C-alpha cells in the first residue's frame, strides 16, 4: 500500500532537489511557464479555504496538453508529488500544495471546444468557468444545470474533481449526473477516455469513480457535459417562518407531496440579515428562517405546482408566502442566496464554511443540534442550506486574531460533521474532503472501507504521487483520531500498521 505524503499530519515527504527539478523542467519544457521565486509562489499557498496555507516548491502553468503529459512523465520518473489546481475556489483544502511537490495549475485551459445543440452536449477544457458553459449554450436555448454559488469563477475541472452541486441539484443532480465523457492523463502521463457520448458505456463506471476523486486518480484535460433545454418558465416562492424547525419540517412535506422543485433553499435569521444588508433582495429580516422554492417547467404545470406548494407551506406554519412578481425579482431572490457567503463575511472577521449532508427528515433535529453546539462553543453559526437534498452549509463566525477562536471553530465544525454522520448523513455534499475533513473520514468509514479506498487509489497511482495527504486518511491516523471502528483493539490490516 502506498504512503500518503502529508507534511502536516504524517511527516513523510520525499526529498526533492528543487534546483535539479527546475533545471530538468527548463530543459525538457522550455516553453512552459514555471514559477519558483517566493513572491511568485505565495499567491498559490491555498485554495478558498485559507485556514491552511503551504507555499509550493514550484508552480507550473501549462497551455498545451502535451506539456502536461511531459510534466507528469518527468515527475513520475523522479517520484515528485503533483497537486492539480483549477480556479482555486475550492473550500476543503483540496488544492493545498506541498513544499516538496509541484503545483499543476490548469487555469489556462479555458477554451470551449464544441457546443452541439443536436446532441445537447458541450466539450470544454478543464479551466472553463462553470457559468461560461451556459453562456455559450444560451443561443441554442440550452444550459448546463449544476450551478455552484461560485459559478462565475469556479472551473469545470474543479467541479468534476469535487463533484460540485448548486442550488438546482435537487432536481437536476450533481456534476456526476451531468457528464458524458472525460479525457484524463494518468500519473504516468498516459491518456485515457472515461465514458462516451452514448447513454451507457461497457465495463466499470470509471466516469463516476473519477468524479469527486479530488485529483487523486488523474489529471482532467477535457470534459464533455450534458446540456439541457431552458425551462419555459420558472417561478420562485419565498416563505417566511418564525422558527428554523418549522422551516426544516416544511422541506420534507414539500417532497412528501410529490413535488420536486428546481431548487429548495433555506437560510436562518443571521444569514437572512447579512444577505439583505448586502444584496437588498427583499428578504423579511424579522423571519427566523426562509425557504426559497423554485418551480420550473411548462406554464400550466408550474402554475398548478405553485398553488400546491403555497398550500403545503401555509399548512407547515409559514407566516408569509410570496411569489416573485417577475423575472427581475426572481433573480434578486436567488442573488441573495448565492451571495450569502460573502454577505456573512461582512459581519464577521472570519468564518468557517462547513459542508455536511443529512437525510431531509433529520433537518429539524440537526438544526437544534447545531444551535446547541453553537451555544456550547460560544460561536455564532449562520445556516445556509441546499435544503431539498439535505446539503448543509453552516457558517461558523469567529475572529482568528483572538487566541483560541480558530481552534474552537475547527472543533465546532468537526462536531457538526460528526452529528451529520450520527443521523445517517455524510461529512460532505459537494465541497469534498481535501485536508479539511480528513479526520471526520475516520468517523464515517471503518478500516475495511478505508483500505478499499486506498486500493482504488493504488490502482491508478501506485506510488501515491497525485495530491497526496488528501481525502483518504491512513489507518494510523484514524487510530490516533479515535473514531476508527477497530476490531479487538488493533488494526485488522497488519500491512498498514506502519502508516
């Protein structure tokens, strides 16, 4: 089994001669930009999760696939770790570099290669922004459904690596549900095609396996996504509640009524006030919680579903239900939700964004649990949810300049994720594990399952050079964490004891 290099956790790193590697890169790839000075490397020390920072040894910015191919071959021959990075908007430390590794930045691969309206697909390079795909497809009345809140900046390669979602994933699915094909390079620099333009492909579903693998199995060089017809009409209902528990119960009752909204989002009072001050979306600032419910499709169906959802919300205890008057107000309602994260940043020096997923039926109880934990740790929490699919984004407010507050925020975040697992949920819904949640992987998975994950990793990357130290903890680390399901007090896989 391969060793996972993680300088902060396991202390096992290869010793790489930076000068020799830089010389080899300049000799074999003279036309590829390589950053190596401290001031040039500093901007790449973290992704969107700035709690963890590491200055990379080298940063490379290729512009052609052949350069990436040659780089991987060179690094594989020299046993140099490689971490891939897209737009750097990830929120789990997945693109955190290594001091003894190369950071491979794919941001310059930003061309849309084909938009095919007859086949309803688009072929794009990994550095293309999420929103740019829909903009390119718009003249054909098509769009790309997954829409993370960072879609104006995040790249499609990163979306695939983290299996990103968004406010409309309840009805239209995550990234994995909207892919047809990937072109990748293996750690040895060999080209592979996963998936096809057909509805199904023979053999193992490696396309699904690769999606969400966080850069640990290969490097994405091209993505073929599905395009959907734009709905004829979309309407948004905004429902106010005098308690977050009532709003949580209303989510399950909408789904139980047989209605699948295009989007179903929830915000608590702290998030509502922050978003309203920032965006002026028309939110009721006195409400303890709001639900945004979007219904889309043909005119007649949407009209009927709006009436049904309004009745369900009223029965569930909504104090007010408002239908967006026009398209401009619909867009404004969503702008408030999509800007909730930066809005919260205006009311706190720092915040820590969590990403747990729970069964919808558990929403009221988990909300109460988060409130209790917030009080226990003495830190405010603003709750923002993809409520329809149970994907929670509690924002823990703290001040890193105050001694001990960062550590309290991290501990509170870990407890929230463990609460998600306890009620049958998961430690992530779309942000990935990265470095942030590697301890909580030990709470969700037992040693047999983690060993299987390591075996999958080893099948693609036997030496362990691609994004090491992320996503999958070593069994030794889990034993130290104390949440491993250990058989008879020891690790059941002797060959992994030293890791």
